[in-house]
């Protein structure tokens, strides 16, 4: 409640509660709504789906995400911990898919505890949605999508254009509408569509308890141009993902779900660890779903005037690091922090969005790059060279790429993974200081005035900043 208390202290003098519209009621949108309501704003969320569905299964909230939640709302943080399964205090890492031997492990607990954070957890998506909706449901309208926006009153207000033909006026508009964000297209109309990442993913829940459940939380079974992920999600369930280098649309429709999908995966992972097959055999046919994974390059501009992007709309993540939801929660915290710094001074809202953009863009781009690089490295894995006997000499997998894989093993274990999690968990870093209401400088006011004139001319000349459906 930190941001909420700070805003409350300065809000008594505010004649009217600022109004904020959020496009998208996913994890990023709901956390934004929670953050901004706690800070004293009137919030309206428009979610295109008519009901929340648990596609993708449980969601991982790593230590940096949990820390952002704690700073947004300590009660929500504690409730998440009560309803989640902790995996960050167990062994986690990479295994050879055929030999089942550990290739490298990573320590999630030490870098978290060094910062006073809680270890990473996994929570059922409906449970997380319920925790958030208990607090913001009256702000959410389902079955209606924001399809564009218009700047109003020379940029003093913004109107969200809704899929039912109506408009919703607000002081700010936040685009948190996912990978195929209409708000991103409205903000950057010349940008192309998302590009195929090179991967397709099968996902499901297996109902089984592995023999090492007490000591192991997360495993990635590796092979050439494919890998298989399993994670304990509690309640005698294991969430698994199978990543394959299969072009979009190349699988027959009946291979995408049900028994044909399981049969297809049995063939793809033939000869692999029995643990992989135990999970496949323990999966109800109706649980499995397949989707092609798409991605976008890092985007520098997340805000313009009174409109900004957040979460996957700004920086879609490959799922390898479990950071997609965490980055959206971090966004919500930083956005709330920057708005708190300008109080309810509505003329300064565009400046707050610029500061938010500046404070987030480099970190989000770095994590995007790390996620994409992680996928590329995993797909380059070859079963490593292994010396089975010195005399008589007997070596398994004596191939150049297998030698390279073995040579990189120590680097991953001792350098890459420790540095990766030191960086990921180093949040909020300099932003940890309690924000105080900060007056806008004369220089900033001058720049805001110039930008306002430029935006007005752009709208007059070509309608820039307006995005009809």
C-alpha cells in the first residue's frame, strides 16, 4: 500500500479524481488497476473476453515479481504466497533429455534472500485472477475491447474507442492488451505484425508426483532442436511444456490437441528420459493445448502524450525465463510510482508516462534479449561428449558440437546462470526509494508545452495519435 498512502496524503486538495482507462484485463492490466486504485485514481478496465480462462496453466512469479507485488500491495503479496507453490527453494536446472543426467543447475534462493526477497513461486492463473478481482472487479468491463484512441481537447484528455462503437474519456489510457496489441498498433502504426519466434509449444498439466518432488522444482530436459520443461505446481500436478522447431501451420489440426497430440509427442521424444514419458502418460487428453510462439523486437517508444503501453503490449517475452508476468508487474509498480511523483496534477501526466518509459525500456529490452537468447542456446544443445572409459578408451557423442556443449557446461553453471539471476532479481534497484511528490521543473514544463504544440500540428496534418478501429 506504499503508493496508496503517499497518494492519499496529497489527494485531499485534488478537486476531481483523475480517470484512467486500461485496455486489457490480463495480469498486467489487473495489477495496474490495483496499483492505481491504491494510489487514488478512478480506474476503468476493458477486457475483450467474456470470461477469464486459464490458458497456459499456472503462472510463475519470480522473486523480482514478488518484490514488485509487495511494494504495490503487501496484502496481495501475502495472499499470493498462501495460494502458491514455492519452487525457488529447491533444485532447478537443465538435464540431458536422453541420459537424464543434470547438465547444469541454477540457484534461485541465494540471490533472492540476499535482497530480502521471497523465492520464486508458481500460482494457478485463476487463483491469481481471483485475488486481484476481489479488489478491482468493479472496475472491469468484460466483453468489450479498446480498438483505438483519440486525443481530445488539444491533448488535455484521451478517448478510448470501444468495440461496441462507444467511447470512454479519461485522463490517461494504458495499453495492456497483449502481444497483438491494438494499442501498440495505434501508437506505432507503421510497425509490422509479430514475427514467428522459431518455436511451437505444447502445454498441459500431468497428474502425478515425481519421486524427487521434495528436492526438485523445475527441470528442462534438453535435446537437439527441442526441449521439454516440467515444473511442480502443487496439488499432485506437474505443468509441462514441449518446445519444438516446427513452423506455424505445419501441424495437422488434429495433432494440436487430445490423444493425437500426445501420440505425436511420444514419437518426437522417443528414446528420451522415462520422466518425460511418465508426464505424457499422466496427462488427460483434454488438458493439452498447442500454440505457435510469436515475438516482437524491443520497442523504444512506449508512450505518447496521455497514452502508454505496458506488459506484453510493450515487451512480449519468450517464456523461457518465466519473466513475462513479472515484467508486467514491475511495469505497474514503476508506472504507479511515476504518477505518484506528480500527484494528481493532470498537466504533468504525459511527463510521468515519459519517465515511466525511460525507467523501464532498457531493463525490459535486456530481459527480452535474455529470454530470446535462452531459447536459442537451448535449441543449440547437443548431447555432450562423455568419456565412458579411459582404458580401453571409450567416448560417447564424440562430435564437434557435442564437444562445444560440454565445454560450455561450466560457463553456464558458474557464470551465466549466477549473473543472469543477479540481474533479474535486482529490482527495484534505484527505484526502491520511497517516491515523494515532486514538482515539475520549469524546463520540463517548457518541453511539455513544445511537445503539446507538435502533437497538435501532427493531428491537424495527418491525424497522428488517433487510431480508429
